[in-house]
C-alpha cells in the first residue's frame, strides 16, 4: 500500500522545556524555547488510540515531520492547541511520527 502524498502544509511549534539550577544550587523556573517546523497531520490509528487509552492517555493527533528536525521535544503547539508528545515512531529513516495528546482535554 502506498503512503498518502506528503504535502508538508501544517506548521507546528516544537517546544523544549529547560530546567536547571542557579549559581547557588536553587532550582530555576522552567524556560520554554520553540521553533517552527513543517509537518503532515495524520489520523490516529485505531490500535494507537486504544493502546493509549489503556495506558490512561489520549492519542488525539499524529504529526509527521522530518526526523532530522526532531530533538526529543515533549511539547508541541498547532492551531492554538498545546499537545504532549506521548510516542514517537519512525517507519522510514527520513521521517518520524509524533503521536500527541491534547493537554487541554485533560481533566
């Protein structure tokens, strides 16, 4: 089965959260940095949806990006929503799929 055409027509913000300590050894407030990459928005596969649900998570959306652009970010923003990256998967060396859970949907 051939994969659907990749359009790279969705802009997403990959968000890295950095924590640390000041010179006195006290924790500093987390600092967020983000960068925009182009992505393809994919549907959540049925098996991923149920596997996430069994783990107490929600799988709301999957974004495919170029693997070289991913630096293990745990947060992502798209269309005004913030997501947590709950799983990564690479079926091809050039691309990585980020399965995401909508943070605003959590109780």
